[in-house]
C-alpha cells in the first residue's frame, strides 16, 4: 500500500502541464454534452450533508475527490493505479485542495481501513470498470459507518455511456464496459441490508444513496 501525501511536493511545471491536460479533456467532454464538474456536484448534492471522513473508491482523474474536498470535507481516495493517483494529486494541487485529500494506492476489494470509519462512501463512474462488484461492495459496506453513514453509487446513464464512447472513438480507442451494472449494484447492497434512501438521474448519470438498516 502506497500513499501520496501533501508533503510530497510537485514541480510547478508538472502541475501546470497536468492541469492543462485536465482542462482540455474536460472541454472535450463538455463539447459532447457532458460537464464533468457539474455531474460531480450533482452526485454529491444527492447525498446531503455528512460528518467525518469521506471515502472515494476509484480515484480516476480525481474529479470526485477534488469536488468533495472543495466542500470542505476530509477525503480519502483509493485506486490501484499509481499513475491515475498521481494525475489526480496534481489536479488537486492545482485546485489548492490537496491538503484535504489522502491518496491511497490500494485494491477496492481489500481496503486498509477499519470497519465503520467513513461517514460516506462514494463509488462514481467505476462500476463499469469492475469484472466482479461483490468484493468491492462488501468492503464498502464494511467501512461505512453503520449509524448514520451512507453509500453513494453513481454511474453513466445510456446517454452518458454513448457520449464517452463517442469521445473514445474520436481518439481511435474503444471504451470498455464490464458486466457490473448500476441496477445490479443497488440490488447487491439491498441484499447486504442497505435501504435505498433516494435515487436521481441528471447530468447523464444515475445516482442511488443507500444507508445501512
């Protein structure tokens, strides 16, 4: 398990390059009808207010972790890919919120955290990357606070998947979509004794907020 900590300073030019790439990528998605920041804000808004640490499972480019940190929350974010975490940390540095985010390189199927230590656990735009969601969902259920905590699941809707596919195709790539679906994930958590507090759909995303019974 590795960590990127605030004390690990980046060169200014490295931050600037990463930020420029991030802004350019965001503009590409926006030109196709997907505003990443607006979508992230929408997802967080569905969860309401929370206290204590917040966990972001699947760091990716750091969009969700950065937006959570902008809300003044203390954030821990996990991802097995050190390159993704470095990119996200550079973006957090550029956004001046890196001191609020702890970056942990770890597998979501076996997270190095104590049971019940997070007030909210987010999994955003990562379901379609999973081949088997059950081990990750079990860990999320384990680390969320049993009294007053919540799990937030968010995934692209059909329009969102179509947009991402078009962007990838324009770059000569294929957007891979695995077998784990939003509905299957919600059903899995129901089977673990969670109740659905709310669902919503906007900004090319579907969102479910679930709480332990």
